[in-house]
C-alpha cells in the first residue's frame, strides 16, 4: 500500500514538473455577453444587450510574472428593455426595427508576483492596456458608439491544486481616452468621414474622478493532459461616464474554454 501511495505522489509531482515546462498557453473561449446600457445622450430608454462572444487569449508565464494578449469580438442585438423590437409602417407596408450590436475588446496585460511563501496561492499586481469598442446601428434609430482606451491597474490571485487552477482578478482605469458622439449620435463634419469625425470630435482624456469603471473576472481550468486543458470563465464590467450626458452600463460574460500549452 505504501508503494502505491508513493507511486501516485511521484506521478503527481512529475505531472506538475511537465506542466511547468510549457510556459505558453493559447486559449479559445466561446460564450455569451449580456448587459444593460442607458446613454442619456442618445436615448431615454434602457437598452438590453445579448451577444455571442469569442475570445482568443495568449498567455506567457514565468516564475514571477504573467504576460497576456487577448482579443474578444462579440456580435448580437441591443433592444429597448420595455419595448423590444418595434414595428413601423401602415396598412400597405410595415417593417421592424431592431439594433444590431458589435463589440471588440483588445487587452495587453503584464503583472508581477507579490511576495508569497505559499506554492498553492499566489498574488500578482501590475497593469494592462485595454481598448473596448461598442457599436449599435439603431439606438434611437441612429448609429451609436462608445470607445474606451484605458491604462488600468490590475490585481490578480491564483490558486493551484494538482490539475485544478483557479484565477480571479479586478482592474480599474488610472488614465483613459473616452470617445462618444457629442451631436445627438451623429458626427458633424463636411470634410471627414463619420468614423474619423467620431474620434476627433468626441474623444476626451480623463481619469477616475470622471470615468468610473470596475472589472472583475474569474477562471477555472482543469488540466486534461500535459498540454490540454478546459474550463469556464466569468467576467463583469461596470462603467459610468458623465460627458456630454451620462452613460452607464453593466455587462457580464459567461464562457467555456479550451487551451493548448506549449
């Protein structure tokens, strides 16, 4: 019996050593994105968003640091919560209006481990650059967009036990550039495209005293083998910004993932 227990412990130890030989991970996540948004510059109505989100995430791990790059596009619909899809027309011709929703997040993160004697629990502190773009084509029957490019402070903790790995973290901006429509959801320019005019006219640099945003996430991962893993992910983001009129939103995502270690 002692030999059996010793053999199991040796196998577990060799598994952890083998896993540590692969410092890079490529992860693919697929899931849902949902949330609510009230933009008083665009509409007095509360909009509810449902979308499908895909994330491609590259992670490099060293003994004391983590570096990651993630791209997260999403596509779905956003509709007034009380009214939903609306119908217009007369007895001869009718049509329905529903707003398509598009989003894209790009994250570049670097964090370093804080002093800790525990092998199972680790704490990290660092920062990340994030650009978050959201577009809808019929908010109050006009194009709507918001872009937030931010430098964020990030805190993360990790827990590892055999094949189980749990990660949780929070982040908040320390400096940001926020782009919004300032003329009733329509850029005013005779010389430039609407896309260029949107960023030139509507971008303002700001700090936490105006942009209030908090993000939190949690990830569970189970090692299927030395190179493959699978798990589930959850994220939530709350934001409020007052200019030119207040916008407030809260979004949450739930997804499953598979990862390849190399």
